[in-house]
């Protein structure tokens, strides 16, 4: 089963108004309901912002899966981060996305308002710089994100090690996508007919990582770019495969993605991290779907180095983010959506993150419905 | 969160590069890509260049953006 760039190649020269008739014809040819799942927060936003869902035929549903790293981060991770930021010798550095996500009792934003030293950084290298500038403080970077982000965190650990820094630590909760996708396919509650695979994750990993999904589950996978025309093209490619009875890995995002990916980044990932089982909010424990810091770099791993404990935690009662992340329901099916849970007062992570499905629904779909 | 921005390398010193995104400058690390050169177009994520586009890939992206009436990666 090969990987190709999709029989029509790239979206160059193709326009929405030429792709839509093709999609309509393919949908008629298939003649049943088709569920296509995207598993990338940036795809979620592209789809909502551009109104793509409204352009698709009635029997083709675009479902948002667990593609937002903030949304799938377990409550107990946030509780651990909050516990760390309360230590007087600790400075927590984080991507801004995590600030407002509620833990069991608080959020990083609340802790910062109460006086904790929490800095928002653009890059893990900024956190290493903080460690250099503050030798008397322990700098803890919150390592959250998929395969796209994990190499940048690995690079920060290698840099801190090379510089002999003894006050830089990472609280790592990196997730990897392929086995989470397989777990979704094993979930009997929802039928997925094809995956719109994440573009920038695959820049790093290479498209070959999805081949087992095609072979074991007979589900087509198309690696997709982030412009609306990319997503329409990928939809047409998936529908073509479904209509032809094929299940292959194809690359729509060929301007950035290859079969093998970024070898330097992969080598760095393997140097610093090792695959582990990981807990996903809403999906539970998924074997081989996370990355943990190797023993060689244990001095930079906040868990052993700072004695971090993960306590069992429960999400807010009534919050159905877990069902949203699995594609089982759409946000309006949750009783809290738009009433108790809004972007200004979020209960669940899918409403907090700008890439979350609930936040996207709130921003774009409610206006359309009104 | 996996957002990556296309940008042009306008200064380069070892693994540190200055990139331009529609004219806005920023320093990034280019140690994750092979043979970065001045003038290369790269995809940038969290302060790191994660992929180098060849000229045809830049052209493709420019044409997609132009069709949508959006700015390209000039700069």
C-alpha cells in the first residue's frame, strides 16, 4: 500500500468551486452517510472559520476529534502544574493556551492573579533563557503538545544539558497521534470512515506512521494542509478512496509533508523521549500514545527531580468534553454549552482553548444559527 | 497549537536565524532543518523552523493564498 500525493496532486490551480461539484458527485456515488474526522485543532478552526461544513453534501459529516493538545490534557496534569507554581522557588513557564484551563480547584491564571510566578513563553527556548537569567529559581516548562511541539521541547532539554543548567525542568505530557486515532476506531460508539490527518504533526513524523491504520482498520488517511481549499481537496481525496473501496495513506499537504518526515527532529525526539502509555482527557489511557523523558535526562524531568505527584482528578460534573473529543456529540448537545460554559467562563478545556471544538462552535456556529 | 507559520530567513548565524513573516521579524532556531540558507522559506513552530520549502512548494502556497485574496510570504 503506497503513499502518494493524491492522484490530482496538489491543490494548485484548484478552486473551491471546482472541488465542490466533485465532492457532491462522489457523495452521491457513495450513497450513505460518511463521517470524516479531523484530528488537528488548526483544521477545526479552518473548517469552522471558512464555513466548510455548510458547503459539504448532507451525507458527508466533518467531525472534530481530539486534535487540540490543551483539550486532551488531563485534569491531574493541571493540578500538578498548579501545585508546582505554588512552590516559592518555582517559576512556571508555559504556552499561553494552558493558562485558563481549569484544574480541579483552580487554574494557572487564577494562581498567577494570586501571586504565582507564571510566564507565558512563545518557545521552549525562552524557558531555557529564563533558567539562565534566574539561577536561584527552578524553571518548570509545561511540555504539552503533539509531535509538532515535542521536538522543540526535546531541543530545550538538550540545550539545557549542554549548558550545564541545573534549574531547568520539563513537566512533560506530550501526546502522539496515531495510536489515539486507532483507539477512536476501536470505540464502537462512532463510525469513522476516513481521517483528515494533521499536517504539521506529519511534517515531523512522516506520512508512513498512518499506514497501519489503513492496513489494520481499512480506513483511508489523507494528510492535509490548513487552507480551506486544502481541506476540500482532502475531502474529495477521501471520498474518492471510499467510493473506490480503497484505504491508503495519501498526502494532500505535499508542500510540507513527505513519507519519512523530519529526520533531525525524529532523532532528537528519540534522544530525549521514549514512548509511553498516556491518559487523554475524555479518551482515557491509550497505550503508546505519549512521550516521557528518558532516564538519561531525568535531571530535567520535573516528575522525579521535583517529586511531582499526580493525584486522581475528576472533570467538572456535567462537562461533556470527553464525548465532544470522541466525536460522539456536538457541543450544543452538552447542557452546559453556551449557558454555564462560555469562552469567558469555561468549564471544560474544549471551551477554553481557542482551537477547542466548543470554542469554535460558540464563535462561528451560534452566529450562523441565530 | 500545532500551527506553523511560513517565513523567510533574512539573517542567519549558526543555528540562529531571523525570519520575516509579512515583514515582522523574529529570531528562531534552525537546528531542526538541513542546511538552512539565507533566503530559504521555512515553516516555523514554537520558535523552531521545522521544514524547509523548496521553490515549487512556495509557489504552490502563494497560488493558494492568491486565489483566496490573501498575502503570501514575501518579505
